[in-house]
């Protein structure tokens, strides 16, 4: 009697005779004679009773074939066998075509799936070969039939499916203080604890680079300013000791003396210890600046993942009010403003300014000067983005202004928008945690399928019924992946599960990660709310209050169901406003092929990202904020608010401040500003023209056209897929001449 089944991925599960019956029934439905319930039960009972106590999936399928061949329904056996063979043949044909595109470096949506990766290099090609080989394996051996069919029929997208077999997690916020004070082992060598700012900077890079090779998502540092601040003081003391040796005097009483700030000043007129102190400050500032330059340079040149992609890195900062923390922030901002190499804008790390009243937002706040500098840097270099700690859902009752460890209670984010904060199984923090995996629902297709119903109330009711079904399916699919991930051993993630993930330091290398990974989140995402609403009501939420009301109802329903899934499955589920890149066009192409061109729905090459107002819809930034703001509280797995501006933002940093003001006013969590920035790679000339093809200074056509895609920057659109290129071409600005237009006044 069959009791357990060994699945294709090696997991052992209980035998479910309903799956055997469903497979036989499916084959029968493809024959002329149709179903035979009596035969279905007979064969299933026979196999269940006569089989061994534990069998593989393949052995059970072989037994089904044999019993069907013995029966009077050999036609069913033929269909059953043909279906298995058909899947194998189809996979091989598809794989061959995809591989040839990679070999011939074709510019298509497969090779341009990730704009941050150069798939034309040998290492990039190897990654694409591996990726495209792995996905069919996941479909055939790791996904449930229901999940596989949902993906196949365009209802669901499983992100990073090619990494599924590795059991890797998506992302993590690095507790860098632990790395810097304890060091870590990476590969065959150990890194010692840091004692100066230069070492701290390098270890921060190495930490993210090593973890990137153990994970499939991004790497972030949640409190860059707090973590590096102690090493500014150590560097300052080191400079004082150098002076002691040079001057033959003792400056020990200056070692721990508080400083108001680290500002370079001339030494003219200074004598004694006052001169020594200022000299040490000047030298320290210079070293911190060089360390920040090195950090940015390394994050844009150190390759991970086989040597073809830089680390998808982010750093959060802004709330350390100490002189040392302020020095770190000032110099990272100044280094960013100056640019890397020949003055180019740094692509990584994505920088995130943590805005907080009483700390850095108002003119009387200690770090307001640095906030002003941050806005100036953003106006030229796109970063930092802005994270609103004052948003109602970003606050923590544990946060105290005089707590030196208050950063532990501050939310931090990944640059692309991933947010991890609430926690059912541990402290409410971002540190040492991240997303485990996420999947995105095609809510547009669900709406299209309801368009045949003329009665709008019934049409919307049909939509919610369909949405409910796919939500259930998605929650189960994510739980299935979680069950698979938790079987990984600690030794598979030597840095992540030793020095980074919360609670992992108590585990042995031979332990599984089961006891700690539930601190992470499982994200249920969505795409195309605008197109979904057009299909249901005729208008999107940016142009109709009734559509906005329905949009909020839809995402609120998702949020409520996700909270139910948290209780049922005992996970940290969350709703994610999906940052779709390759998916933006993938869903659309399949839906257009199935349903044709539907105005306002499938007539473009992409679906609008998450809950955003469509990029082609002309409106003021204030109106865009009013529409999108309520969704931020509902999408705690991650969200972002964008404003598109024209002209040269470097002449008007106040526009950046106005956007942050709107975030504060409308209770939004995370936001950024998009604008044009062109750079001549031959002479360094920069401007903000929309369509610059030739440098007006030297005549070169070697122009770097910097653009933002789903949260990060790309210096060339050559690596963008067709959907995102179409979206880029459709983008309109939300301001024409200044802050007055920004607010729609």
C-alpha cells in the first residue's frame, strides 16, 4: 500500500490518490469516449493497494500507464503517454531556440531580461544558459500542477524561478556592525575586524559581494551612517597618535573629547592642542572621503554572479546625528556628487535617505544641512531616494531619540522598493532580515476575463471571485517554495547563515535553516492595476474617482487575504507593489495574443507597474501623489512613488524637497525623482536634453544616457527589454516649469 511519495525534487510527501485520479481523468477528457469514473476508481485503488509503501512519481506514472494498457481504454493510455512525451519534446525545442538566441547574442526579451546584466559576455551567456535550462526543470519537478498551470496560462509569475532549485533567499539587510567588529570568513580567508575607516569601507563591500553570491536578490545596509561612525573616531585617534609621534607630545585627552562636527578648516593662527585637533580632523575628513570614494568605486566594479554583474546594492542613512555619523554622510554625498572614474554617475549603491522629523527634515533639525545636500546630490545624480520614517506605517514604538541603537527600530528598504519591517516571529526591525521569495498575480487578465459581463456590479463580483482563487493559489505556491527552502543546510550559505541572518549565529553548519528563515517575508505582488481598472470600469484610477475607489478596494482585499494567510500558514506574508522589469511586457504579450488589442488595456507593450498612475497620463505630481499615496500603507512588502521632471534638475534642488514634502503630507513611505541626465563620454559635458545625440561641446556621439528602471539606474538602454523601452518612450513629466506646477497650482 502506498503511504508516501518521493517527489522529483527529493521531498517526501503523503500519497494523494486524488492526484492520480485527476491525471487519468485529464487523459480521458482528450479522447472521444470521454470519462469513465468506474475505471478511474478501479485503477487508482489497485495502484494504491498494490504499490510499495514508498514510490517515486515516475514509478506511479509508469504503473498508471501499465494498468491503462491492460484495460479496455488503451486510447486513454496513448493520451497519457503522449502527454508525457509531448512535454519533453516541447521543452527541448523551446530550449534549442532560446540557446541559439543566446549564442548569437540576439537582442530580445530573454537576453535583456535584466538590464543590470550584460548577457553578451561569456559569463553572462553562461548565466542565461543556466537560467533557461533551470526554469523547465522547476516547472516539471518542483511546482505543483496547479501552480505550473497558473504560470503557463499567464495568471502568475514566480520571480527568480531559475534560482528556485538553489533554495536561496531573495535579499537581506546586513547587520554590518557585526561584520566590522567580529570579521568574517569568506572563501579560504578570514577578514579581521576593522580598526579604521578604510578597512570598514572595504569590509562593507566584501560583505555585500559575498552575500550576493549566496542569494538571488539585493543586498542592503540598513544604517550605513551608524555602522561606519565608530571608525571615523578610530581614524581620528590614529591621526592624533601620528601627531604624538611627530611632535613628541601627548594628546590622549583629545581621544574621547566630543566634536561638534568634522569640518576641514585652515590651520592658520592655531597653536598647541587646538592646532593638533584641527589637523587630525582635516586628515580624518580626507581619509573618510577617500574611503567613501573607494566604497562607491568598488560597488560599481566588483562583479558577483560569475563575473558579469555588479552587486545589486543599497545603503540607508540619514539619522545618525553624531559628528562621526555626519562625516560619513557628508562624504558619501560629496563623493556621489563628484561621480566615479571620469565623473560618471554611479549606478550603485542605490542610496536611500531616511527622512525623520526632529532629526533631518526641518531647518532646526541637526541634520537638515545634510538633507539639503542630499537633495542637491539627487538633482544631479538621481540618488539618494527618500524613505519617509514619519509615515504612519513606518514607525516603531521602540524608537527613542536618545537611544544610541535607535537605528534598530528604523525601517530600511532595498533600492528597488522591497520593504521588510513587521514581524510575527521576532523583533520589528529590518536588520538581519529580508524577503524569502515573491510571486506576482496578473490582475489584468482576471479583469479581461470578466469584460463579457455587461452588468458592472456582476462583472466586478466575478473579478473578486477570480482574484480570490488566484490569491489562494499564490499563497500555497509560496508556502511550497518555503517548505523547499527550509530544507537547505546552513553550510550552503556560509556568510548569510553565519553572520547576517537574524538568529542564524546559533546554528551549526550541519543544521537546516528551518528554524530561522520564517523571520523573512513572502511577497504576493500585483501588476497593472491601471489596466485592470480600465477593463472593469473603462477608466484607470488616475482619471476617475470611482475607479480609484475600486482600486483601493481591490488592493485592500488583497491585504486582508494576505493577513489571513499569515495566520493559516504561519508566515510573514505581505502585499508587494511589484517592481516589474521583464514581467512588464511578458504578461502583456501573452494576454494580447489571447484576447487581442483592447484599448487602454493591451494596446501598449507593457502593463503599468503595480498601483502607479500610467506613465503616459499627464497630470500634476500632486494629483499623482493623491492617487498613489493610499496604496503605500496597503503594500507593506514594498512600494515607491515616482515624479518625472523635465529640465536640468541641478539648477533647482528645491523641486526634490517639494517631492519629499508631498511624501510627508500624503503619508507615503518611499519615493524618488526621475529626470534626464546625459554625459559625453569623451569630454565630460553634461546636460538634461531629452534627445541628445551629439555633444554640443566636442561633437562626439558617445553619449551616456542615464535612465532609471524599476528603482535602479542603467547607463544604456541597449540592455532594456521591449516592454520597458516602450514604457520609457511613453513617460511624461509631472512638472513643467517649477515647484508651482509640481503641486498643480
